[in-house]
C-alpha cells in the first residue's frame, strides 16, 4: 500500500486549510486590536473546520478509489489518527500560544 500517494494531498489540504483559518482569525483579532475577543464568529470558525475536513476526506476517497476495501479502511483510520494529531497541534497550539478564549 502506498500511503504517501493516497494521503499526502488530503493531509496537505487539511494542514494548509487549518493554518489559513488560524491566520485569518489571528488577523481579525489584530485588526480589532483586542486579542481576547472573538476573531471570527464561532459558527464560521467551526463551519470552516468542517468544510476543510470534508474536502480533505473527499480528496482522500478520490485518491484511494482503486484500493481494496481493507486497505481503504486501514488508510482512512491512519489518516483520521494523523488528522486528529494535526488538528490538536494546530488549533490548540494557536489557542494556548495566543492565550485566547480564557486560556
């Protein structure tokens, strides 16, 4: 199984999507000049995270359409695990490093 072929592109989309979201939120907070307030509304914040996740998973499914179902399941579980670690690293790294939202 070639993990790199099926998972590299979705992971890059996921990482760059989350990083872009963080940059936009941080920029909004800097523009308002009050970093402890909401940057973008929570509904928009979480909606974009869901959209980024769905797009990444769609690309993953497209990239692995020719694999047998057992390899798809293993690849998707591995992708979800890596995605969870990346998500926690980026989002909570942003929240804790900027000390927003009461942290």
